[in-house]
C-alpha cells in the first residue's frame, strides 16, 4: 500500500451552480471528493488528506493533511460559491501544505477539480508543472464542465510537464446522466494505479457493477462510517461465498448419487454372471461327487446291517465268493472301471462285508 499525503483542490466558483451534472456541478464534485477521501484513508491508516478551495475571496485551506475522515468531510459543509477559480495559486498553496506534512516518508499528490474556464496560458501552467516535478509531487486532474478557451489543451500541457513515470493522470468527464463519482471509480485517480483505493475502491466498484450507486448500501453512509460499511460488505461477500460452496457440495452429492444408481444394475448383472459361471462346472467333478455320495451311502448301510450281513455271509458258498472276486478282477483289469463302481457292484451282488474286504485286499 502506498503511503501518501494528498491535497484536494476544490472549484467553488460561480460556474459550479450549473446543473449539467446531476444534481449540480458543485454537489457532484462534493460527492466525488468524499469518495476519494474515503478511498485514500482506507488504503493505508497512515495516509493523510487535506482540502482547499480555489475560488471565492481567495484560496483557502479548509483542512490540512489529516487521517481523520470526519474532520475532512465536515470541513466542506457550508461552502459558498462565488468568484473565479485561481488554478495556479491553488496548486502552489497545496504544494506548500504538502511540504509541511508531518510524515516526510509520505509521497505527495495533488488532486485538482477543474469545472470552470482557466485564465492562465500554457507556459505559466508548464512552469508550475515543472516545479511540481522537481519537488516530486504527483498531480491528478479531473476536468469537467466548461471546455472554452482551450481548457483541455492547457490541462494536458500541465500534466505532461509534471508527469513522471506515469504517476500523474487526467480524466475528462463529459456532461451526462452518470454521476461524477461513478465515472471516477474506474479511473487511476480513484484507484491509485490499483493500490490507492484498496478495499474501499473494490467495494465501491462492486456496488457500481451490481447496478449503480444506490442511496446507501445496508443503510450506512460510507462517508460517515466507512469502516462499518466495509465490514458489512465483507460479511455479505463471505455469506455469498458460503452459500456458493454449499450449493457446490449439494451438486456434487447429487452427481455421486446418480453415479451410484447407475452402478447398481451393473452389480446385479455381474452377480448373475458369477452365479451362472459357478453353476457351469466340469462334468467329471459331478461324477466324482456322485460316486462319493454313493460310497458314503453304501458304507452307512453296511454299518447298520452288519448282523444281517454276517448271517448271509455264513450261508454264502465258496463258489459265490470266487465268482464275485472274478468279476471284480474283470472289471478292474479289462474294462478299466473306477474302483468306486466296483465297490458299489460288490455291495449290490452280495451285500456282505466280507466280500468288500476281499476287494480291498485285492
């Protein structure tokens, strides 16, 4: 932030009674001066602003450079209009007031409101400009109102003689419906090359972009209590950011739920495919399972009917046993039948535990 001392030169001549700027030239100028004072004092707590008038009975300093915004604004109440503007004397006295500023580290700047004709020649204005440049004083000019007697050319010559590294600026404001302060907001005279206006300038620009300067935002006059007005505006911006973040989170949640609903049918399809794949097994495995079940069943039946088996075994002839053994050898040796099948066959033929034991021995 720029540390700066500023003197504002006000035009209070008879020309300021005209109504080509709403509501009048003088009132439009007063509003612009209040806006600039607020921007300068808000950009840096150590900035100072002073005010003087260039018409009437003579140049008069209303307020020496101070950081008290209330004192600056109250000094402009009750001003009288009359006489002609003395531009040269006003700039020289403003330079003298800046020379005696308390903080010598502050940069020096003069802002001139020129709303009436200028009686000085270009050479005189150029000499004043060179003197300002020699003393490192920047100059901002707001040209509005009368354009007679080559006024724009004279002001341009003054600016070119004082300008150093584009530190000085001039703004020409034609008559129209737009207020003087509205035009001033977007110019370097108000923003200070992007630094002088700081948060106050940003807030005013935001209000202008939102639909023009209203009566007072939040019912608070920024000229009377700029800190409260700025705090209210910052609070509003934070609430707006919070609402936008909440809306963004809700949108992301809705998108996530939609993706989840689309993914559920896919999961069911995958489950069905997996089940079908599990059902399609190897036929050999099924045969082995059936054989194992048959063997377990045969062993259970043999255990339960052991007494009956013993009785039948005692009655069996040796020829029957030899026949069973021969059939087992035939099936195993020549037909390459599984041993499980032989066991089942032995049980079916004889239903005796002795025959099965012989088969295992074989």
